[in-house]
C-alpha cells in the first residue's frame, strides 16, 4: 500500500485521498495517507520503501496546496490553527483530521530525527 501511495505521489504530484482505479477522488476528510505510511513504519517496522520520498510527500501534503488531494482551508488552518465554518461547513471535522494527521507526521519526523519538523 505504501509503495502504491508513493507511486501516485510520484506520478501525480500528491498523496491521494481515497484513491480509486489509479486516480484521485478527493473524497474523505483529512490527509490520512500520512497515517498509513507512518503506521507502516512506526508500528509495523515496514521500511522497504523510499523513506525520504515518503517524508517529503507527507510534509508536502500537510503544508502545501495540492493539485488533486490537498487540504481544504489549508491557509486558515496554518494561520489560525483551525478551518472556520465560513470556509467549510465541515471545518470542525477538517481541523480535527488535520491535527491528528499532523501529530502522526510529527511522530514520524521524530523517528527520523528531523527535530525541527517534529515540533512544527
């Protein structure tokens, strides 16, 4: 699964959200590909994938606007710490999802000894 997520990132530029038939659907809240990759590495000890590519993809997914599967309201989340209802009627769900994804990304960064990002 991790290798497939990374292949989609390499070919399409974004980590997918709920991929279907080798394409981006953009459905599902949050950027949970971050969780799948980190869980494989941190909990299951799966390391037979390009870890630096994975980290770059995960960080990009959390911090940059994406063409296919990005975070809705990202600029508000980064600047205010939440996604306002005025931006999305699911702002509370988005905020909670992003916060969890970021916590997971922080743990992954810690495991890779990327301390500056672990405290981001």
